[in-house]
C-alpha cells in the first residue's frame, strides 16, 4: 500500500464521512485530491484489502436476535457441517478454531425459537453431541479498526474504555421502521459505490431525497441502530495473520472491571461477556488480532497478569469459512 492508502484506510474503517461527497471530505482530511482518493480506494478494493464499505447494524434494534454458536463437529463431518452452516441465511461469520469446539459461527434470526430449532436440526443431522448458543450478556467493545500506519505504538487504546462504556449504554429498544426505512437498511447492507456522490444512487433505489438518506444514517448512528459505517478490511492482507479468540474465566463480580481492561487493548476488536456451558467454563471473550504469534502470546500474557482469571485459553483461528454482513429484511 502507498502512504496515501494507509492514511485513507486508517480513516475510513471507523470514520467514514456521512456527507454528499464523502471522498472529497476524505481527501481534505488526508491532504489529497478527490480523484486520487477515489482511485486509491478502488485499488484497495481491487486488491481485496477492502471487503466492503457500508453499515453494520445492531440486530436488536431491528427486531432480530443473535448469538455465537460453539460446535464440536466430528472431524470426518466438518466439511459437510460447514457447508450446511454457511448455507443458513442468518450466518454471517463462520470460523474454524484450534479447540475441541472446532467450529464457531454467528447466527442472527428473527426469534429465539429459530435459534433453538436450527441448533437442534444441526445436532440431529450430524450427530453432534455438543453445540451451544452463547449470546452476548454484556458488550464491552466493538471496534474493528486495524492500524495500518506501520508504526510501533503502545498496545493500549486510551479511548477504548470510553467507547466501550458508550456502547454499553446504547438503547436496545426495537425500532419501528416504515417500508422506505426497511428498503434503506437493505441498500446500506450492500457495498457503497466508489463514486463522487455515492449516496445519490442509494437515494434513487430507496425513493428518498439524498439529504433524507444522509440524515437517516446520521440518526441511526447516533441512536445505535447503525453500530458502525465504514470500510471492512481483510486483515490477513494487511499483515494481521495471528488471530485468536481469547477466553477467560472470572467470577461474576469481576467481569465488568476485567472487560473494561481488555477493551483498552487496540489489538482487541470485540469484547463480550457470554454465558458458560457444559464443558465450557469461560465467560469473557476478547477477539484479538496481532501480526505474529509471538505478539499474540505476549499480549495475552499481559492481559492475564492484569485481570487474573482463574483460567484462560487462546482459540487460534485456523480457517475462515464465511465472513459477510448480516442481511436484514430479506425474508
């Protein structure tokens, strides 16, 4: 990547401007020209570094429920199991991890009964003895911004604790959406055009004025319906090849303090409290991204020293079976 592309990518992962000409605003902030920014972003897409530019919605605000599923898939059935899981419309992320529970996927559906039925059907079809739903009990951090500056910096993100507290205080009251708003949600799930006025096309599809679209996006960001609007990147392509879901066991009264500590780490993209399950004693999860296994091990050692869990484990990511955005209102 060029230095300009690094500046752009650092900005647009979490600070994409919701304005009529967003790429002109990006150019202004990185001291460049709109045409050069457009060309640079298109090249990042063509090279597969940027997956998509668009909105990530809060499922609860749209009337959906979501969970993280842990499955112990029989080794001789993993391929078929993964294929069936990936075919489920509510599955957006699916990973292989180095653990007895070897397949982990997110499931977002309309109600809890659908989650139970889905897991029952998978368990029955593949003869799986252990498959558990581990929904988020408490959110400490969602901040999937990868540092591509190339500079060595402190492992801590001093703003993350404030960000996590803000995220925890977001209301989860279900939004009542009209048909135009539902169509807009569907459109914002797609990849935003790399064009001078990308929201013009969105407005045409939805049947709204461009300023109405921009104002709605801003409102949804403010009230937490949109968790994030920006570029999603393929972290392997920018050097983050050592990725692990780090899990800890702590007594309930210490989870909040420990979660805030973990949320400070810039290497941590997601941090949640989740329930325990039979054979699974861990209740605090921190998805951690590093450039080397040595760095990952060092960061985890530092985390353990700070929060003093009774047990912990690093589940190294061994395969990315599926990674896409959740599709809402497509039934």
